[in-house]
C-alpha cells in the first residue's frame, strides 16, 4: 500500500511526540520535522508507509545515543497488559466460545500504539471491543484455517499488544511462530519485548528480519520468508503490517483496529472499527 | 499566542481536507501542502496561528476562482443548526436558569468546525455538553458582567455556530454587537453567513476588519477597535479568537471547546473540555 497524503502530517505528528518523549528541545524537533518532511517529499510514489516510518524513526533515533528510545514506554505497556492478563484469562475461560473471545481481545490489544495515538485507555478499549459489532469478522474462516494448518505464522505489531496476542495463541490448537521486528522502530515489539510478555512460553519467537514497522516482504529474512510461504495460516496484526502485506497474494488474516481516516477508506469501514479480515482466502 | 509545533501538521491536514472539498487533484494538493509547509517554516517565531491560517487558506483559495470555496459547507451547517433551533429554544425555555442553558449551548455550538475536525455530530455534542462538567465555568462573573455593561461585543467563530450564538444573545439583556470575519477564511462566519443564521434580528452585525480566523487586534478596523475598547463585556468564541486575544489585557470571556492536545496544555484542561473562562477579570 502506498503512502497516502494523510500519512504525511501523521508522521510529522509522530516526530513531535517522539521528540517530546526523548526530551529533544524545540530546535532539534523542528530540524527533525523538516528532515521527515523532505524524506516524504522526495520518496518515490511506490514507497509504503512502513518504509517511510523506518526512515523517519531512524533519523530521530540517530539524534540520541539510546539504542531503543521507547524501551521504557514499551515496557510500561507490557507491564500494564500483564496486570490485566489474569482478568482477561477469566473472561476467556467463562466465554461461550473462548477462541472467539480471545480473538476479539487480540484485536482490542491493537489499541496500544504510539504511532497513531499518544494516549489510550486499554480497559475502556476492552469494554468497547466486547460491546462492538465487528463490521468485518471472518471468524468461520479463521476457525477453519486453524483446524487445517500445521503451523500458524503470527506477525506481531506493538509491545504490550503481545500480551493480548499471547491470550489468543493460548487458545489456538496449533504451534505458533511469533514474528517480531528485527530492531527498534516506533513502539513495535522486538525480541526482548516479546519475552517480557511471555510469548516464548507459548510460541517460537522469531525476527521477521524487517526493521520496518510492518513486515515489508522484500526486507524480510529468507528464514522468515520460508515460513511465510509454507505456513498454512498467517495472522497479521495492525495497520503497519496491513500496509506492508495487503498487496500480497497469499491468504492472510488481518486483525486490526482502524485508527485513521485513510485506513477507514481503504478497508471500507468506519474509523474506530475492529476488523478480522481474511484476504485472498 | 504563538504557533505551536502541533499546529504545523494540523494545518497540513487542513490543506488536505480543504483540497478534497474543493476537488483539487493530488498533484495540486501536494503543491499546496509544500507551500503551506514553507509558509510555516519561514514564519517569524511570534506569528500566531490565525495569521498562519490566513496565509495557508489564501494560498489554497488562490488556486480556485470560487470566491468562498466553503460557502456550501457553511450554508449546510447553518441550515442544520436552524433545524435544531426550535428544539433548543424549548430546552432554554424549560431550563431552571435559561441564561445558563443558553450559555452552555453556545459552547456546544463551537463543535462546528472545519479547521480542526472534518465531521461532527452536533446533536451528540448537545447531549454531551448538557451532561458535562465544565472544568472552567465562570458563570457568576458572566452574569455580573452582563448586568453591569451597556453593550456586549460578541466575537464570532464558525458559520452554523452562529445559530447557537443567537440563542445566547436572545437570553442576554443587553444590546449585542456581533463581530464577524471581513472575508472568507476556513468556515468562519462572514456577514452573509450571519444573516442566514438570523443574527441581524437580535444583534448588530459588524465585520471585525480582520481577515484572519481569529480577531488579531493589529488587523482589526478602527471601528471595531473603538467598540473593543469601550465595550463593558467582550465574548470571544472558539480557539482561533483565543489564540488571537489571549495575550490582551482587557477582560474577555472565552467560550470554547478544547479541540486539540496543544490547547489542552494551554488552557490546562483535558482535550474535549468545554470552557467559559474570564481572563483579566
């Protein structure tokens, strides 16, 4: 998916909030905003948002010595989600259809996002997701795909959200490979963040090889791509992975919250919607 | 008030939505975005958001022959508000304190805004404002000022919102001069829009002389400034007028909905709050 006009001010907003979080002064922030603007202005038309995000975040991160400037934020999000974990497990245990409940919760977890919004209330989001109609909810296909496959490739999105992914993985009956980013970008989950969420207890954690916040296939490792080609079921979390993978031809289940106007147009559902969509199924 | 970093991507967003509304193609929109960016990049640090808005909107409007590109949107907003008018008058009539109710409704009307949000649900906003606690609500001062003054200068904001202003004006016991923008900018109310809302039946409609979406004093007409200096009570609607007038030293009642993160910091209340604030009182 190509960079939309709406993405441009959104990335500038991210530079501002990221700079605040790191503690840059206003002059540095302005410089970074100008650099990000130039990156987007001079990008080829076919560039995807995750590729732009990588350049923008690498530029911002290059102004600090800290290797993973959002590590504290990510860790806080994971701890917050871990505190909710026992209650969420109870919800799943008492649900008429535990897998369905776990799937809905995994989508709710996608609200944890630094890229698009700076604040979120995860408990309010859980209440909302439980009351919401999903305008696209390909649940029967999801169950069928799970029953048929030998292995599930689960392409992760944000730190903290991983705890919600873990709850879904625990309800799935097949082995899961959990693919994380190869290096810190946005608040996306990297290997260490996944361990903090306890994903290693329920799945094999693997880097996709892609440093972009979205598994851009041409940047992924051969090891990941072998799994991607052979897996009977692929799950993709969040808008970034959708942007990277929506033009692919293999069947993929996209689990996400629609967080912006542009995505609302692309997916054809209202902003704020929760989606479980099988493409190429 | 100076342009904040947050204002920059917000104006870029406005260029995108305005271009869509006018029907510009993507290349034109990109050109306009780049021009708006350069305007902001090269502005002196003391420039206010309404002054930037003027330059940005004048640039966009210069690409079309239509004199007031948002005239249809403004007219629709006014018609929509006029359709609500009889019901709102009933609400006021049956309220324990009709002036207080009318004041709250006037703040609710501030949700009508193209500058900051592209969609709004005015009925939902009315329900929200009636249920909301105003974190700043200088009502006693408002009543005292009204009782003491001979004349109220009411500095308007958006088209459509004017219908809500009219309801407040009808409950006030003093003559009101209603100041509008001197020429089309954003969806701000100009003379013709005020007539459509029926303001001329309850107040004297006057241009502030300022073409900015916010009554920047140095740009206002001598006629307006005479009234501004002599009026016993000045009411200012919306963020744009707040940005233009918050550094003034005379007492002013600011009525607004807090529509962005930056304003939330400035006013010291949560985003989405409704405010009736007397400054320099």
